[in-house]
C-alpha cells in the first residue's frame, strides 16, 4: 500500500496554483458579505501586482463604505473629503507625473457632491484613473437615495420609491463623462459572476496602462449591489441588480482609446 | 542676490512664491486678489522652476488640490478673498486634521455674503479661531506692507512645514492692490527630498503612507486632538511676532494689524502732537496672538483701543489678554470703508480718554 499523502505534503510551494495578492493587507475587510467592494479591491490589487507598480501607486479614497480602503490596499493612499478625490488626484498626478494615480469613489461621492470635480478633472483630461462603484444607494449612512437610485426604487429617503417628478432623475455620470474630450477610456463593468470579474479586471488593467500614454482620464464604472441597503440577501441583490440596474446602466465600453464605442 | 522691484501686494505674493521654491499654486479668480493667479500664469513658472499652476473649477476644488499636493510633501500655495475662503474651510479643516503644511492667502474684502470688493478685516474670527469644523488653528500672519507680503510667503511655508499645519497670510484689498517697492529674495531651488510622511509611492520593505483625518476610535481621536493642541501651545510659546511703535512712554495704546496699523501710525503722530502719549502695538502673528505682550502693556497704560476694519473681532482677544485690568474698546469701519487717522484719534479721545 502506498504511503498516505498528508495535507502537509500537498501544501508545498511547487503545488501552489493560486494565492492572495501581496498588494492586499491581512486586515479583515469590513464590507457586508456579498458586497462588490471586496472583489473590486482585490482586482485593483492584483493588477497593481501584475504590473509591478506597487511602489509607484498613489490612491485616493472617498467618503462612503470604501472610506477605509487604505486599510486593505498596501500602497500609499490619501483620504479625500466627500466628493473631492478627483481634485486631490489632479494635484498628485501633476506633481508626480511618473506615478500611477487613482481614485476610488461611490455614486454619492462621484455623482452627487463631487459632480463638479469629476466633470472638470475629466474635461481637463487629467491623466489618472477613476474607479466608480455604482450601487444606486448611500450604503454607509444607512441606505439613503443616491443620484443613481433607479426610478421607483425604494431607499430610506425615498421610502415609497423614487418619484422622479419630485426627486429628479438618476444621473448617468459615466455616459456624461464619456462625451468629454478629456476622457480616453470609459467603460462600465460588473463583478457578480466569474466571467464579469475577469472582464472587469481587464478593464482595470487597461485603465492603469492608459496612464503611460498620457492621453487623458480613464473611468471604470462597476455596477454593484448593496444587499444590506437594498434589504435583500446577497443572491437576491445580484438578481435584482441584473434585472433592474443593468437595463438602466448597460454594461460595456462607452469609449475606447479616445473613440466613442459604436 | 536680492532684487528690488515695484510690485502690487498680490504680485509680490506670486513672485515670492516662485522664488521660495513653491511646487504648485491652485486657485480660482476672485476680486481683489486675481492678480496672484494672473501674475503666475504670465510668469510661466513651469519654465522658471517647474512649478505647477492650475486654475481650478472652484475654490472647493482648489483647496482640495492643495490637500492632495500637500500630502505629497510639496510646498503648495492657494489664495482667495473672503467668500472664496469660506468655501475653502472644509478643505482647511481636513488639511489641519491630516497635519499637512500649506500656505493660504486671504485678501479680505467686506462682507458678509457677497459683500463688497473693497478692503476689510472682518475675517479675523474665521482666520484665527479655526474657521472650519473641529478643534484646529491656522498659523495666521498679517502683513502691513508689500514687502511683508513677499517676506511672509517664505515665513509662512517655513512655519507650515515646521508644525505640519496650514498657515494663512491674512491681508486685505488695500495691501493686495497697492504698489510699493519690494526687495525680493533670490531664487531658492524646489525641494528634491520629501518628508517621510509624504505619499510618494510605497518604498519596498517600508510601510505605506496613509494621509487621513479619520479615526473611528474616539479614544484615538481624542489623543490626536490633544497632540494638535500641544502643537498650538508650542506655537504660542515660540512663534509670537509683533511690532511696537512708540510704546516706551505710552499712556494709551492702539492695537491694530495690517492696513489699520499703517493708518494708526499716523494717528500716533497726530495724538502726540496734541500731547497725548499714544503707542501702537502691531500684532504680526494673529494666531498665535501676542497676548502676553498685551497683558504686560495693560499694566503700563491707562486704556487700549483696538482699531480694525470690522465690527470688532480682535478686540475680544485683547480683552481676554488684558483680564479686565484697563479699559478696552474698539473703533472700526466696515463694509469696505477705511478709517482715517483723524477719526481714530477722535475715537481714542471719546471712547478711552474721555470715556
């Protein structure tokens, strides 16, 4: 009889086929189970590792659920005031043009309080990358209506559903920003299936690599869920996102290499 | 070698910033300080020193660019006038709360609201008491000449970096717009090495740098606040600056800064010609405030008149310093009106000597 193979025999360096990227720290993430933030954080970290730019990266975190992103990503980071990340990133990139600079912002941060900073940084063609996580709600403050909350969608400040006559329409910032001459790459992705995760990672990599070309801003929107804010289970939230968010915020490239996608 | 030029106060700020080796200026136009940005754009400092100059989309964006640049360990300047400075307060609170250095120029105009475009000193409270949310202070320098506008740029940057705290030059439309001869320092090189806290990219084997003012643990947040307060006490011990004019034999004291102090110099002469022994104390740092000097003077004079182009703001700090020892009153004009030397003497006679 052959010798018994133990776990110790299996867990050897030469058998290793997958490990967590070293650009993520060991800190346990505070995100709700099923939330997309953790996945997007890991994709950004993996791309940074694969491009070998950890020592050349400076990130800017927003106000919102991902305010503590700097606890999880092992790169130099600045914490912006609500909505102002593109202003910080403008200065960082102009003062250190050889660095890879990115902001990570939610929908309230980027599309409500920070609308001016987003549009003007994009229009100036600032040469950094924006990661925009759109879950249609203010998650951290307890599920209030966001600029991206869908018509009729319920939130704690639209408890009977978003009445667009009274509360205004959802803002499609990504479509808006794609029109501006200063943007070079604008795309909308998701991370709810392995296939989408792989596509999103490619987009994140392209957005980082574009910084070397110095041709303007790259923006990657990730349509994500907020199962606790939406008051659903993680599975229900993903299903609801596919059925309701994707028709309003269709996935795919809006602008590639400075040209509007067909 | 130093160089002599005839410049507006606002232009002197810009030229001094280039020469001090500033790394960037971010600002938004507003009267009466737009010459600062105009001069910088015309001078092409990116060719002279590599300095970045950018016209932002708002004062809010500008101060947050300052924040981002300051967090990279660079010397960053911004400027505005009263309504624009109000918009910068959130950013200044973050910069102070993240312990970052920067220099902010406020060329004050009359308020409140949109107010006037004429000179005023009605932003004293906002400048010296913090201005934004939370327990923090700015280092506040008050120039009274175009020469000091230039000199305080380097001083402001030096103090800001020494204490890792935003510094402000608090001036007004009169000094910003008037032309005087000014000796300019020779060109200093821009920094090539940056402080260890600066976000310049994580070095292999070293800890990453995180610039933030957030601490969800209130015990840690209080500890941090105590550290800030300790820093402000150190400023009060080490950085108080003032000028005394005819104070030795003074029986009455005028206290005034900036434009008001220049006008008060003439008032001192007029009063002395009338046989009234008046001295002038000119605070140069408004925070830290020269409270010990004023307390000392309170033991020597019969009364103190605070002269400000406001409804009376600095007078509160004088009263606190004097501790009720002598009579303190205020005289000032508002809304962009500048007092005359004569009406200051009349106010002294009526409010302090006769009152």
